[in-house]
């Protein structure tokens, strides 16, 4: 499901912007920091979804935290990597 979501995001969002080589950027002064709020909100929502799914599957609470945290970190890192190769944005350490 996550892979399908990332493919869809790449085709529906990033395909509209010119690609570039890997680059970093400091976007701390942009977007009035609202993108950071978006990152936090997305992390929380994905974490909740993951924890509820793992709880439903009978996974222990400790393992829910470990697997859920790794899942959210991996998924949002993939999105940040998409930003790396977009001429419009770039990799932001602050977003990580």
C-alpha cells in the first residue's frame, strides 16, 4: 500500500515539476513553517494508523511503537527524497 501511494504521489504531484540532481536546501524561511506542521501532522496520523493496524493484528504495544516508528520514518523519508530530485524544492534536513 505504501509503495502504491508513493508511486501515485510521484505521478500525480512530482511529475508536474522539473527534475534535478540531488540537492539540499534550507527552507526554514519559507512557507511560514507551515510545511513543518504538515510533516508533524502526517507523522502523527500515519503513526496512529500504523499503531491501530498493528494493535488489530495482535502485535504488542512495544513492537507497535518500534514498527510504527520505522514505518512512518521510512515513508516520510521517501517523500523527502522525492523533494531532493525536484528542481522546485530540495532535501531539507529540518524536514527530516
